C-alpha cells in the first residue's frame, strides 16, 4: 500500500459541528482535501505550532517531544492509518536510541500537533485518502487557506474562540486571542 504525504491546508471553525474546528489536510498535488473535525484544544495546539508561538512553559505536545529528545529518540513521521466508527485513527512513528521504529497509537489531532511542531511528514494510505477525501474541483474554494493564522479569522470567530477559551479557563491562549482581537479592532 502506497502512502501519500499531506500538508495542512486550513484550520477553521467548523460550520457543521458547533464548538469544534476543521483541519483540512491536502495531498501535495493539491487535488484531494481531507477535512477532519477536531476539538478546540487540539485546534489551539496545532495553531500554536503553525504560528510558531513560543509559550513561556512547554505545552503537552512540547513536553512529549522534549521527552523523546531526552531519551535520544526521534519522531520520524505520523500516519493516519484508518477510520474506526467514523473517527480517524493515527500512529506516531518514533525511532528509538537503538534506531528501531516504534508505532504508537494516537488521536489524529495529537499526531498532527506533534508533526507540526517537529515539522515531520504526515502520511495517509492512498486507498484511505481516496475513500475519505473531498476532490478539489478548483471551482470556488470550499475551505479558506488560513493556515491557522489567527489574524485571518473574522472578529466574530475570534470572539467565539475567546469565549470558549475563557469557559475552559485557558487564560494563556485567551490572552493571545484577545491581543489579536485588539489589533483587529478599529481604534
């Protein structure tokens, strides 16, 4: 089975699943798009990595990668391996200190957050991509290519995100969103 490499095309608030986000992965040719619904916290973790933000203290995904580094192991790639009960399942592939590959079961959103931080490839089996992807006809864009840049969200989207962050008491992320709202608000 052939693996296909994917890139992140967009990260947007979901219009079909209230309170969630959609990350859109796209094959390198740009002809197939794979939308995956993820939660707010996972979207934040991916956005932080896409924006190359440096939090004061390591976040969970940073901690995992720091631990691998301390153990002289390396995240080689992540792979979306299957769909179970409507949910994408992934594995993260690590090369340990003895140069052996280890596959670890992972939520797809966590695998993508790790891959984004490490800048390692995201793969999917070609048959799975064929079965689950949305073809890009080139006629109008279904998804915008925000690439996770918070500045490109509308004020309404940012206010919704801020509200949800405050409900979850994620004040560090809320501060980042608040600052972007301040930049976008006319003085």
